[in-house]
C-alpha cells in the first residue's frame, strides 16, 4: 500500500455532506431507484472514487462495469473535450460526421467472425437489446424469441420481457412482449442437469429441442436466441466450455439468429474484446454498451450485413451515436486495445487465484468463477446444500463500503468483482484482503 492514498476513510460514511445530498435525493428522485449504499461521489481517478466528505474508496464495481478505462482517464477526457469544442450534436440518424463512421467501422472490424458487419449506435445496452429484437424479427419474419433464466437484458418493455433475473422487474408492468420463452442456462454450480457431474453435459440445451421445440414452440417460428456469454445480474456465471458453440449449431440447424448480449462482458473486460471469442463463436447480432464509452452513454448493435435488411427509417435514435460519446468510445477502444485488455487478463488471473485461495479458508464460499476482470464469488450457508447466503453478501458489501472498498452483489448471493481495467496488483490484493477480513468478521 506504499504511496497509495486510497482506501482512506476520514469520516465514517455517509458523512455530513453525503447525508445532506442523500436526504435531498430521497425528497425528489423517483422511488424506483435502488441505491445500494450511501456513496455520494465528488470525483474519481483511475480505480479511486472520492466522496463529498473526502473519503477515498477503491472501486471494484466500476459503476456496474462501466468505467472500463478507470474514472476520468485523461485520454478519454481529452477526446471528449476536443469533440465538444467542435459540436455537441447533429443527429447521426439523419446526417453525417466522421466520429460516427469511424466508430461503426471500428466496431464492425472488431466483432468476432469473418463476415462483414453493420453497426447501429444506441444510448445504452437496453436500447441495443430493443434494436436486436426488432432486427431479428424483421430479418427472419418470425416472432418468437428464446432467452435464459437468470438473464438480464434491460428494463424497457421489450428488454425486460427477455430479462429473467428478478420477479420485481416484471411485477405490475404486464402485459409484456408476447412470444418470449425462457429456458434454463448453463449454471454449472446449480444446474438441474449436471451440477454434480464432472463436466457440462449441455442438458439445458437439449431441453430446448426436446421439450420447448417439441411440445410448445415450433422452431420455424423462432427469430432469435439471446444469450449472455457470462450472465451478469444473474450471478456472474460463465457459459460452460462448448455451450455457445452448441447454441450456434442449434440456431444454424433451425435458421434461428444467435444474439450475444455482451453489454457487460464486452470491450476487453474478460481479457478478450468480446467474451464469445473464447469459444470462437460468431453471433449474428452482438450487443455492446457499458464499458464502451468509459462512462459516457453509448451502446451498439453489431449485426451481420446479410441480415441487416431493414430499410431507412424503420429504426432510429435522435441521440444514439452522439459525437462526444463517439469520441469517448474511440479513445476507450484505443486504450483497451493498447494494453488494458491484456491487463484485464493478467489481473483477472491474479484475482481468480486469490479468490480461490479465499475459498480454501472460508467455507461460506461455495464457488469462484469468471473470466478476466469479471469474477463472481458465490456465498452459501452450507457447501453441502449450496443454500444461498444473501444476508452474508449484503453484510459484506456494506461493511466493505464503510471501510473503503466498493463492491456489488449479483444473483442471489454472489459477490461481483468488476473493477476498472486499469487496476494493478496492489488494487487486486487490497480487494482480496477486504473480502478476507469481512468474511472473517461476519461469517
């Protein structure tokens, strides 16, 4: 920790300045906001976040995997300032500017597979999901979409219909999008088909054909299967080896489009630009957002040119591909390709090894999984029964916050570790030490 000025708690959070802002927020903001803990941010730099009372935190959640290049990376800020100095908006759906063309070309060339791609720019991951729903239905002239239990694809009406992580995200909003069907995901630790087997038997893929397509839904009516290569909100659950290729083969057999939701996994977080590259899978549609703009609101739907057949005006966005956001995304990609993706792979190995070591010391850790800097540590009451320990997770997240490290949970009882891609060995070791200390105190 020599030379580090974070974590540093000088006033127990929330301090007086933070409490005043929290009170004001509670008086005026919508009741739907969650607010995980009373963090009131004043500024950030790299992997450090400072609150309005001068407390400094190690950020191990990156604004939900968004601050990919760290907070306020100088090269991203400089690119944005230069773009803002020229013009703020002109609507890329109706006119032209270089940054939009450059970003679309860059993303199309970076996407997995050899086929030519085309790119539609959005303001968020949810908007990218909505675009994918429309394009898949238009291109196939089919209506049904298959998604997975535990998935999170957003909260707008179409996207939340695909989402299957928490019932409250659906409650009171029906009727939702018709003809959406959910099937089990390859959650190895809790799989109904192979949790106790030495390897994934892909029984939950077989059930799509043997049950869903046989009893409930003709595959010729299915437009797309949408999958997260690593489920995010569902618990940081990587698809098992061979799982995505098996989905690809299933889709090809029935003329179904495969949509990879890489909103959280993409842009270098897993140690590759996109997580589906680990299995050498080329999706028909790939979705990116979150870390793409290092904090600026931008997302993308990257689709094979052969299916991008919708005509001008059939879809659009006033703000999607904003020139300042495009500048941030281009600078982000420069940094990710220029070393941060490799750093995510290296630091991810250190993080996985350290978390696995914690598992040997703490029986409340039932599973450690992930790729790169997207790691899940699942907490259980008993390893034999694998009963989730959500209370322990909440206690750990809150205790760590008050001691200067920012974590978030995922799924029922998984600690998600998704720091900025700029973290170094000291940051990783600090986070692991905090988990160790909190579990020693709480369990």
